[in-house]
C-alpha cells in the first residue's frame, strides 16, 4: 500500500501517514475549524475507520471534531456552570458572553488582582454611595449639630450655639456656590474654587473655613454620601496655610502689624512696656526667693548618738600604737582631733570625726562643737591586706546622698 492514503467524502478529506522508524504509529491528519488536527493509531484499520467518520462529520457541519477530549470536557463544564448561574440568578448568559466579558475586565485589572476582589472592592465603595444633593446634605448636617446645642438640665451643651451658627453660614455659602451638584459629584476643583474665592480673608480665617469643609466631607463619607476612598481632602485648597505673624484682630496683633515684626518679638516688647516679669521666655526662672532650707536635725542626732558610743583612745592601746607607730601621727594631733575607737561586729574599729572647723593649719584648729559633723570608720585589722572603711549614713556636712556611699556593706553602728 502506498502512503500517504487520502480518504475523501465530498469536499472534505483526511490523510493517513504510515509508520516510521522514529514513530511507530499511524497518523491521521485533517482540518477542522481552521486548524490542522493529528491523531495517532496503532493499526491501519483503526486509522482508516476514524478517517471515514471524521470526513462525514465535517461534511454535515459538525465542529465537535475540532475538540480534543479535554476540550470537550471543559465545554461541558462551562455549560453546567452557566446553567447553574441561570437557576440561581434568573439571568441567562451564553458562553461567548461570559468569556468576552471576563476578558474585557481582565485587561483592566493589575496582574496580581482577580475579578472577584475588584467587584468586592466596588461594592464596599462606589456601589453603596447614595445620591444626595449638596444643599440637602448641608441641611441634614446642620440639623444634627443644632440638636447638640441644647444643654441637658444642669449641664453645658455639647456644642456652642454661636459656633454651630457660624458653621451653618459657611456651609450654606458652600452649597450655594455649587447649586444642583450632588455630593458624590464633588471634585477637588470644586474645593479649590471655593477656597480660592475667599482670598481677602486672613490665613487664620481661611484655615477655619478649611476645617469646616473637612468636617463636612468626613460626615458625608460616614453617611455614604461620598465613597470611602474619595480624595477630596487632598485638594490643594484644603492645605493649611501658615500664619502671617500678625496675631489676629487683637491688641498684640495690632502691635505686630504696626511694628512689622513677628509675634515672638512683639510679645516681649509688650511685656517690657507693661513691666511684666512672669518668666514667659524662660519658665524655669523665677523672681521669687526660694524658701529657706531647714537643716536636717535628725542627721545630727544620729551622728551624736553614734559618737557618744565611741570611746577615747587609751595611750598604749592597739589603736593608739597603730596610729602613732605605724601611721606616724602626732599624739597631740590625735588628741586635738579627738580620734576614738569602738567595737564593730567584735572587731576594733577606728573612728575619725570630721569637724566643721577648717583644718589647713593644725595650730588654727579650735574645737568648739562637741559633736562632729560626720564620722569615718576604719577597721584596725586588715583582711588579706585590704582596708575596710565606711562613713556615717547621714551627714550635715556633705549631704545625705554622698554620706550613704559606703566602702562596704557593714553596719556602721558600734555594738
């Protein structure tokens, strides 16, 4: 048999190709729906039978022959999905309508977003916005605020009536500027035009006007008269202006205007002119004298009680011999400064009193106060060659904080 074999029916034909060394199957080729389709068969008889079937189907106009098994299964699944949509919603959509509508929307979406998320976002914003004219929204807003100007018995009102009236005047002017406009149709150009029409006002007055418009737009968004993602607040007209330094329509504002200087300089000039010294520029400075500090008598009493428990040195005793023989102190200086000793935790301890009199010259020292200002304690014994010393926990000479800095943790009180 000579290959390729052509199977014809009317004007349609299919071609059967023989096996080859590289491909051990018979191949059937035909064209359907504008594309060439190839099928493989293990025997020639199967390929011949399929070829005769396909050309007859093509002759009758059947386009199903152009679908593979997977494509046929997908087509059936699409049919079932459309039928389910019709039963749930009552709306009939053809397969071509569903596909073309989806592809049109998919072109508009970013790569990482799907159609369902886009629809949910739409329903949360634009889809719930209610159409309300600007004049009606202003009236409703002002009526709500008027109710807050009524004071409960024995209490103040939530809002000042004068403030509410001024707000109503500004918003009525805003609504009158754009008659017949719905709140949802407002654009940033409307805001810029309204604020720009008040160029004769001072920056402070224009800022108050901006605050009123911002408050109203926020109320409209909460009541679904504006979408939640509106960008009206980004209008250039709603940007706050810096003050011109004139201080408003007050006496100090008049001073700033006449002097042509900033407020921080003019307020100082006005204070100097009026003789005011209230520490405005430096709140930490006060002109009032500080109250006298009373001495802490409790510290002196503690030192006095400890000093009374200390014993004078005995000539020839261990402490006296250590000071005179090892430390080479003069015995007269020891007696003049009244160095004493005590027993602390079973060990001999030297007690050095610190007097208030100057000690630059020993001859000029004259002890007139029987109680020292504070005490220093030093153990006579040296543990591992180290000296252990500490001071009284409170002192009238060096202050209670420094006096608590001990050299070790031992108790200073003699036992």
